[in-house]
C-alpha cells in the first residue's frame, strides 16, 4: 500500500513539527531580582555567585589591612614635642614667702611680744593670731588657767585652737602670712603639735622660744590678770617645755635678746625650716 501523502501536521509536545530536525533548546538563565518578579537570593551565574553581592572573605580583609599598613593614607602623624627642660627651683625668701609659723614657749617666754613684732616688721602682709586672745573671747564661763587644767579648760582650748586654725587657713588662702603663739607641750598629745597640723596643714612651721627659768619667772611677774600664773605652775610648765630639746625643731634661747633680735632669729629659723623642713 502506498504511504499517505505528507502534509501539515500538529507539532509534537516539544514544539517541532514531524519530519523536521530538532534543534537544541536554549534555556535562558535569568536572575530574580527584588522588585522584578520576586525576592530571594540571586541565581548562580556560569562562573559562580555574584561576588559584588557578598562581603569579602577573611583573606581579602587581611590583604587589605596589610596594604593599608604598607601604604598609609592621609597626612603623617604630628611629631612628638620635645621634653621640657627641668628648671631648678628658686630658693624661697623667708622675708616674703607666705608662711604659717607657730611660736611655742612657756608662759613668760615673750611669745606674744615677739610674734607681734615679727608680724609688724615683715615686708609682706602678716597677721598675728594669739591663742590666749581667742580663748578670752569667752567672757562668762571662761576656763581660767589659774584654776588648773580640767575637762572644761581643755574643751575651751580645743575650740580656740580650731578657731585659730580656721583663721590661719583663710589668711594663707588670701596670700597673708600668719604667726600663732601657744604653749604647746611635747608630752601631751591633747595640746600637742598634731592638733595644730590638722587645723592648719603640713606647711606649718613650729619654732620654740625657750629662755631660762629665771627670765621666765621675772617676765611672768610683770604680767597681770589671768595671764599671770603662780611661780610653781610656771616652773612646772618650763620643765615640761625642755622636752623639745632633741625634737628636731628650731629652739631659740632669748634670755639675753631684745625683741628685735628675737624676731630676726625667728626669721633665720623659718628660713632653715623652708630649706629643710624638720621631721616632727
């Protein structure tokens, strides 16, 4: 039987008519992008993933840092300034330096007179603070030293010392030197140097004024009111003041010195203390 004639037929499932040579189908690789047909990670290209859409690897970061270290970008860092040249400290002039001096001595040693003269003759503003004057601010109920030393007199003494220390600190803060006078005992911490140092500061310069006992008794006899003590009390205080010998503090024996010479000796003692502070 003869074959039926060929004519147009429907294409097969692959879209090619029978009798024709099939051509390979080219599949287009598309990249899905956000906003154009869907979201998701970009499709792979022929050579792998798109490197522009991923962070660099650790090796790439390390190579970049090495390159930056070898080829820095930007201006060079500023040069380090040279070290300052040390300047030697100038010597302190005791006649003009702001200082706080504590003049120590027994009753009748001439502390108040010498301290007032020293403050009057300095070339810079200087105040004189007398502990006995501050104690006498209390009128009714004053603890009279002639009545002996007890809790009442010690409380008033502590109050007067704090008041003097407060005044001295304020004078120093305003550039005004000061000299204080007090009968400080070396063997009694309650009325010792520690309290004065706490109230004024470590820059306090103590100077001891200690004449002979006969001179002290003579000067005490010239005093009046509650400033005058009994001879036995004066002798007892003078004996306790002898404990300052060997303490390292400057001691001035003004038994044969007038007020002007004593003030000059105080200046010399202050100068030595400023140059080499005593250990007390």
